[in-house]
C-alpha cells in the first residue's frame, strides 16, 4: 500500500532523530509495523528484529532459476509440478509470485524514428469493420487503407471481401485518386501479398508481382512481428475507426464509399501533417504529388475469374448465388468473369450470359430467354417451372398440391388453374385464399377461387378482367347492380292477378 510522502518523512525522522523503535512509531502514527519496516528498508536501513522464517522454496530456488534461464516462457503451473516432484510441499500461490519475480525479462527495445522522402513510400493494409447484411447474406465489411508515408494522405475504400481482386481494385482506385503511385509499397504478411516465408526467403503472390510490374513499383513486406515498420497505416486504420466509421449511418456499400471519399478529401486532409506540423496533410500531399510515379496508359485488367461446372439444371453457382445459362450448356465446365457490377459466363471465347451481380445469398438470377428456350425444348419443364413460380409467390400452394396429390387429383390442371389466379389477383391475395381453402379442408382451385371472390366482394371491388381488352372497350364495360324487383309491386292494382 502506498503511503503519503509526509508520513514517510515522519517515520524516518522519528527513527533517526528521536530513536523510536519500530513498534513505537507504528503505535503513535497508527500504521502497521510492516509499513514502518518497509519504509526503513527502502531508505537503506538494515532490517531490525528477529530473523525471518526460512521459506520452504529456498532449497529449490537454484533449480527454478536454472530452469527459467533455459526455458523463459515455461508456465508457472508446469514449473510448480516439476518442483512438487522434487519434494516441495508449499502452496501454488506464493510459488507463482516467486516465479513472476525471478522470470527473465526481455530487455526493452528502442526504435529509430522512420522518415521517408516525398513519393518514396506508401503503406497498405486491410481493416475489419464488422459485417453488412444484404438480403439473406451476412457479408464481411473490409476496409482497404493506403497511406502515403510522407504526407500521410489516406485512401479508404470498403469491400465485401478480402480477396485478391478486391485487394488490387483498392490499389487501382488509390492510384487513380492520387494520379500516381509511390515507388515502394509496404505490406504486412497478408496472404494477398506473401504466400510463404521462411526466414529471409519470401515468396510473393504471383498476381501481385505481375500487378507491381505493370505499375513499376516495388512490393516490400515488413519484418515479422515488426508493427513499427508499418505504423503509419496502423494509425491510419485507428483514425478511420474513431473519426470516420464510429456512429456513421449509410444505406449501402456505394453510399459508404461515397462518404469515405468525401472524408479523405475533406476532414482527413485538413489535419496537421506529422512530418511537417506547420503544414496540413492537404498541403504536404500537394508537394508530394509531383514526386509520385506516373501511371501507365493502359489499366490493369481486374476481373474475378472462376471455373464453374454446370449440373443438371442450367445454372452456375458463383458467390452464394445461382446465375442462369443456356440449357444446352448443362454438364459443362464454364468460366465466370465478374466485376463488382456484372457477372459474365463464357465458354472459351463465347459469351453465354451477362447478369447483374447480386450480393444476396441463395438468389436465382435468370435470363428469361434461357428459361423460355428450356420450356420450348422440354414440355415437361413447364409444370415444374409453374410449381417453382407458385412456391415463390405463394408458399402455401405446396401444402395444397401435397394434399391434392393424396386425393388423386390432377396436379397439372391444379397448377395451371392456380397460375391463372395468380395472374389475375396477385401473390398476396392468392396466398391468403389458399390458406382459407386449406383451413376449410378443400385443397382445390375452385375453393381458392371462391375465397378470392369473397375477399373481393368484402372490399367492394370489381371482378378482374382476364382478357386484356383495348382501352375503348374497357371504358364501355360497367358493373351493373341489378334493380330490386319489389319496386314493381307498387304498380300492381289490388284487383290484378
């Protein structure tokens, strides 16, 4: 326990000047005698009183010290077990305290302040910022951060994965934003940069090597467990977390990246430059831009290239979703070429399909021409297609078809009837009507049709017209309410039959 410096001065004065004993000082100053002895020992005075009791662990201290010198990271519990086997009968708590006191400590390492010339170096790293929900998919939200070591200009771009294609897209976007490239780019030991490392022997990712050769910069990995060598990008990621991402709301990934671009050009560029405190990052970056390497005229091609195999159905699986292909390409090995907005499926040099990329999970992206060609080629596919359409629009239709099959009804006719009702009334009304028919125990389209008519009459709506008539014909049709016949009874004379 720490005591005030005034109390320490009183203890020392009473002991040296007044010649008080330890017990007297403790009683008069209302402190424990051990506190008094500790203050005197810290002042360099010899210990007074009877000698202390010999500890049980003293005979084992040489063995403990020798073992810790050979194995500095050996746990206290394992060392305690070793000493117990050699006869020690003390408790583990005091033993752990002794091990902590005698364990060799690694000497503190001092670091030089690293400085870089303008345009000489940039540092690159990923930062994880939680997850983003898109439809039924839960995707990682990853930030690509590149910072110029001299001016500390930051480039920030968010992605939904940390694959090599996204890694290189971040580079290209940063080079385009700065209109240049640093001569050396420092990387952590990322799988996107370093595939294998044995001591000083490093095997870079071949795609990164080709990319660096295209832009004429040198990729350079930092040493293992040397975070100080890329401290600028580490601090930049922490700065992004605290000053940009915290409590920020956004509609989607594009909205978040638009805000990140505005922040990099605004608030992040207006902060003071650590290398030159008299300048802002914006002013230091303006001086650094002419020193950057010029960009090549032709951009580096960036596409996700994945080989996929088509199964029995004319769809390929890519990034958690299914994309349609012509039915003539089933049981074939095809190639997917994807960018952030489009998915192309090719067979050699032939482009088979182009779809808008989906980041959902389990979505089925179709080209209507592919489905229509399959239906025309195989009539049996029509009923299955209608069943799938009913299942997506009205899930209760599956229960109705199962119960109808148990009764021996014609499932093809029931499916066609339900599809016609779906076209007339819509998915929501059909789902409610099917549930009503199932509740009444009548799994038949006629019961569904009656339920739809009943719900329509309750809303006082006109019956839907199945045939798409011209506008001038529709204008002539009107719903006529029949006149009540009891009004004609007033015209009847009493003598009339």
